[in-house]
C-alpha cells in the first residue's frame, strides 16, 4: 500500500454496526468545539447512512434530535428541513450543514472526518 493509500485508509473511523444505528434515527460522534463540534450519523428507512455536523445552519439546533423522512431531516428547533445528502437547507430556507463522507462495509458504518 502506498503512503497516500495508508493515509486515506486511516481517515475512515468506525462508528458502529448498521443494525446498531436506529432506523429513522441518529448517533452522535462527540467532538470538541475546537475540532468542529459534534457530528450526527443518520440512518433512513432505506438503510441509507448520512453524516452531517450536528448543528442546523439556522440557529444551531441539534439535527440528531430531528425527524428523519426520506433523505431529509427536520431541525427540532424551528423545523428547517435539511437534505441529508448535501447538508443544504430546503428552499425557501438557506444555509448548509457540513457533510461528512460515510460508508457501510460488511454491515459496519465508517465515517471520514477529514
């Protein structure tokens, strides 16, 4: 393996088994404010997995506590809808929550926090 392949492999962090991530729910990866804040890992009803900064772009509400529907989550504070794939707020709202790459391999969920 080349050095860049090793570095890339090292960026993927194990989160949990897919079955441990609740359907239509989220798990929070706690990080310090200096590291950028907590990250929410979501699972929808189609077993798709997404990860966003756990902070609504509107007023910082915890997206991990929102309601997941399809590939979107509704912020629990002011009901802004955020696209899980992109982190973009749905119009007419504007803003974006930082997105993180995730992958499911052999039933295990991994995240790349960069």
